[in-house]
C-alpha cells in the first residue's frame, strides 16, 4: 500500500461512524473528509486521492473488518472477480459471506 495513512484515516472515520450508530456510510464521503482534512493540515500541494480508489478502500476496510460487512453498498468493479469473502450476484452487488 503506497499511502497507508490514507487507509488508516479511512478506517478511523468509518469506525467512528459505526460507533455513533450509523448503519450505512459512504466511502465517497469518507474520502472527501480525508481530502478536506489533508487540504487544511498538509503542506503537500501535489498530494491527491483519485476517486477511483474509494471503492478499494471500502473493500479493504471490509476485508480487515468483516463484522461490518453491511456498512457499505458494493457493486462489482469491471476488473473484479468473486473473492473468498464475497460473491457477486447478477446485479453486480457484492454479498459478503460470514
């Protein structure tokens, strides 16, 4: 992972929302929070988070925190195959296995 601090910030914010009782959260909202926070706190004017990575951070979060598999809604990515912890239905929705 090239920027582990981004994942750690993502995980921290997701867990904060979960601990506040949220049942569904948005990976996009979390990534945009990280962008805003880094914009205010960082001096690195070249650092960017590509929108294409949002769903990968959410998938990594679920991989590391499978007990929260219902918190994000997933759709199959163009390059994604079914994994050992999930299956992809015909509508492209990921179903996480217990």
